[in-house]
């Protein structure tokens, strides 16, 4: 597998390295999985996903980190397969070289697999706090975090849902808080929404009823109204870029680092604030 063709970083630019959907599941099995959605998560892992995973891409990217010249590393979820404490520990061990390289400049929001069942909520909360350097708590989202010229608005629609769904949804209280955040003056030049669920897929069309973010038209309208300039997402394993000509904001899907060998780099130009995203592959 060849090294990615990393573009030169423009002078004075702020660069974001964006990864997603690692799906670092384990091969364990327990009878209790028969009682809830974890059975289907493990079944999917064993029958399809396990044969496609290239977990070595995480270590490869850590070796390329210096060449990427990133100022921020953002992960938009699905670190795990069923969100167990053992899987989160496994994911953190695999991520350790990247976390060491990024230092405090690492930001993570959960995916639907990380929030698979309610009984694993404590494991997700603990991993979320650790990965974000104790700066954020899951129950406090949505929340903004500033780095350089970017105000990252962190949102987590991931929650347990029916076995036939992989949707995201937020409560009325979360919508109200998010509306308040976007109503306040921006704390940086660029606002980026960071969440696992994209508002549209690679074709520019909405996701299916099985995988969509419930209420996405409202967020999309906020983006069209200039409340944010870009959304970083995962969930869809094929990477994609949708330019602002269509909806008024960049939509950047990193794809899956371990299934599609993909990640993204986003440059925020220092003088103009222009956003230039790139999709890269191993």
C-alpha cells in the first residue's frame, strides 16, 4: 500500500486532519448479545466487515502525521463495533500513536456504533472524556471548542435505536441549545459543525430513512443561512466532498479510514478564510 499524496500546506493555513469510522471491533462473544442489538453488530462484523478492515491504516497515518502538518485531528465517530468498554480500550490502544502525535489537538464525537446499546453508555462517556482530554463531557453537547481560526460545534445525534435503524436524532432541548449556540456571535472566523451523521450523501441527496439524521433539513437550512461554513462527518464509508455552491456550506465526509483507506485534510487559509478540503487514500 502506497503513501498518500499529501498536498503542500499553504503558508499561514490552519490544517485539519479528519478521520472516521475505524470500526475496531473485537472477536469476543457473550450470551447476553442475544438479548439486544449487539447480536446484529457482532454478526455484521464477523460476516462482512471483519474481512474488509485494514486496522494497520491507523498506524500508517500516525507515521504520516508529521508530513500532514495538521494543527487539529478530528474523528467523527464509529471507533467501535458495539461500543463496549473492551472495544473502546482496544480503539484507544490502536489510536495511541496518533493521539501522541496530535497531543491536545484531538477532537472526537461518537458514531452510532459507539452508542449501540444503553447499557454501554458509561463506556462511551468515559472514552469520550478521555479522548477529548477532559475538555468535554458527552452530556454537555452540543458545545463549541475553538482552535485557531475555527470554532468547532460538537454535536452527537448518536443514540441506541431499533435493530433495523442506524439513524441519529437529538432531543428538543438539544435543538434549543444548538439554536442558542448558533445565535451567538461566532467565536472564530470559521464555524464547523462536527458530527457523525452527514446531512446528505455523496450524491448530494439525503440519506435513506434507515441511516439519516432525523431533522437534517433544519440543520441544512441553518448552514444555507450562514450559521456554519462546513460540516465534518462520517457514517457513510465512501468519502465525499460537496461544495458550497449547492447548499451554502462545505459537506466533508472522511469515509472510513479502515474500510475505504480514506481520510481528509482541510485547509483554512489564513488571509481569506477560504476552505480547501482534500480527500486522500492509502
